[in-house]
């Protein structure tokens, strides 16, 4: 097939769960490409000599190679090539913002639709979940011990790479289920729990990695105590401390963080209501503040809870201070939210929350704004409009305004250098911190970011830890 013929093949659309059906359940919305469509989509790849798509991937997946093997019918080779760089393809294929990374650099996108790299990644990832044709092999034990604090994407990526090198790895997780944000932060309809558990459990079993849940570092055990037992430590605790607006009324009952809301739903199985009667109590009028991926997840969960709890009418508002063109959430998630009936109040800023005599939220006061000159971040600065105040009747307010690292993990570790935002100062290439034998990566270093960027940080740190354990204090 010629290059011109490949460029004429349209991008293959992935089947979706009907929008009317999905509003009332937490079943996965994107259903994945069937085999015929996956192979046809793979035919679109131009096999560029200088693949920009690989440059756009935070972990450097060998994209042309895995796609070439897929379209030639050698799916086992496709999986093998994928897993050289990516330990969790079934996860990343679902939640990575490919449109801003690999697909955003695809040459096909210059004149038309980019190659659906994420959908192909998910296809082979799901195939591997079912067949397990590419097992991980545990090498000879090096005798070195590494503690990984946090079992989210950064921690898992670091642990798996170190396990592949033969080091004995122990993961410490504060909650009762491994997976971090993959389990408690992303809804079932975007990333089903069995997918995450299967990916993690398989890697753990193959490589002999130990996971200790219900261990809060800084409380159950400190970093200093871990350093006495382990040769190296990687901190991948993410950023789980929620940010709130500094406006009157945030202490009313019914105001919560998106972290709390999503954690209650995910870890306590509110997505299986009424089978699990979880303490997630929402009303028929909900406001979500923010428009990132977490805000979309919260709003879409709220719609589903309203339906599953039998509410015949309800409203979910997303209040955002910029326009629809500046929405930071993935375009796919934004469109799904629109389809599911969520109301968007753009160019709007909340200024006060009101409640009744019993302390329950009743309404939220907002002002309209316009976008002025660009600020230091390069985005246009919101400017309030005079006499534009209005109120929205609400009984639940969910703050989805970003997060910071939880300071508990750093108890009694004054020598660990951190920024004024609470993030750990670590070298971008190696993950080394200000303390000897201690590395860090992911959101605990960068603040809230993507799953794949956290995995990339975990893998870079693992490479440097491995060099350190094998060669001594030799920097890259």
C-alpha cells in the first residue's frame, strides 16, 4: 500500500456506550476497537523515518514498531515491543491525553486526523490482559532492597523496572488497595478497576514485588526508618492534598473536594449502588468548580449517582473562569460530559457560598468575567464584569481545583528539600533528591500532571537507582 493510499483511509471511530444508557450506570463508555478496525487503523501509519510520535510520548514507546507488527498480524510481537517501554498499556490506552502527546505529533494530523495511537495501544493492552502472551521474567536476585512509597503510576512504573533488574522491591501504600490515583481518582466508566488490578497483580506476581497496604509513611513508619532497612527509596506519593477556593462559605455541609468525592465513589464502591450503600450523599443541584479532567470525572459521576439514586430531575453545573476554548480537560471527556447533559457556566467565578440555618449549602453566588491580557502562564487573565453577580441554587459543591503533595509523608525529614508549594525538589532526569539514597517522581515533584508523565518519571528514577545499586554513586 502506498503512502497516498494510507493517507486516504479515514480514522476508525471507536464504539461508545449510548449516552442515554450510560447516564444511569458506571459501565465503561469507550468500548475499544474490534480487531478489524484496529488492523485497519494500523494501516494508516506512515512508518515515518523520524517518528515525531515517539518524541511526544513521555516514556518513549516504540510506536512505529508496535503498529507495524500489529498490521502484519504478529500481535505477540506488537505486545513485546510495547512493553519494552510501557508496563501498563491497557491503562495508558484509556487515560493518556494522546491528543497532546503522541497523536499531537503525528504527521497525519497536519492535514487530517492523526493516527489513533491510544486506541491501538488499548487494543493490544486488552489482548495481553486476556491472553498473557508476554510474561515478565524475574532475573537473578541482586541482593539489593528498594522501598517504593506509593503505588500509583510513578511508583508502579519504578517498582516494575527495578523488579526486572533483579532488585527486591517493596511497595508501601497508605490505602487498602494498590493503584493510587488509578483506583481512587479515575471513575469506573473511564478506567475499570479490574483492568488496573489485573495489570498490577500480574507484574507483582511475575517479579515477586511485595505490596504493603495500610502503611502511612510519616505515621506507620518514617522515611528515616525505611532508610535503615533499604538500600534506596523512591517517593511516588502523588499529590493528594486538595486545594480549595478562599471564599466565604466553604465550611458548609455539602462542600467537598473532588478528591473526597471520587475516593468515596471509587474505594467504597458507590459506583455499584445500591449493592454498596456508600456514604456519598448528593442532591439534585450540584456545582463542580473547575474544568480539568478531575472536574469532568466529578461532574459525570454526579450525573450517574443522581440517576442511580432515582432522581428524575437534577442539574450538574461545571463552573469555569475561562471559555470553552481554554478547557484543560481532554477534549473527548469534555464532549462526553456535554452529551451526558452537564451544564457549563463558562467565564464565571464563584465568590461566595450560602447555606441555611442547619449549615447546609443552598446557593452559590458567582460573577461573570471576560478574558483580558495574558498572565505569566501565557493564558488570558479573567477580568470581572461590573454588576454581573448572579446565584445558582445548589445543595452540593465539589471543588476540583488541583492538589498538592500530602505533607504527612515528610514528617521528621527536614533535610528533604521541597518548594513553597510542598513539592519535592528532584532532578528531572534522575529523580534524585537532596537526600542521599532517596529519589522522587510524579505529581509529588511536578504537582498534578498526567498518568503517563508520572510513569515516565518513575522509569527514569528506576534507571538511576539501578545504576546506583550496581555501580555506586555514579550520576548519569
